[in-house]
C-alpha cells in the first residue's frame, strides 16, 4: 500500500504541492509570526513555496493576513523575506 503524500496549497502561486516542498508560515498561540522550516512549530500554519517570489506574491495578495485573520506589520514581512533568502543561501 502506497503512503499518502500530504498536499498543501502555496499562498503565492496557488498550486497544490507536497507539504515537504513548501515552507510553513506559522502564527504561534502568542500571535507571533515566523517561518517554520521543520513544519513542527505549534500554531496556525499557512504554506508558501521555497522561493522569495512566491512569498512576495502572497504578501501582495494579502494572503497571509487572510489566512491568519490578523493584520501583519510590514517588518514581519521583511523578516520573512530575510529568513527565506537566508534559507536559500544555506
């Protein structure tokens, strides 16, 4: 019997992809928003491709704000972009 691969939709390009190929953006129970590269952090999760381009699309469409039902300050988006670029490089 084949193991089922969990699929998630990227908020940037809106494509369904295997969960492992995506980066989870998580809002912790305390309300803090961060990138979760392991996919294990507690809280509400939303998924974005591992490219800064998809993150930018998600930001432009305010997809994260809709997913988390919360206002997201610009400095959070800047930090997410920096984390994404750092992950790409390393």
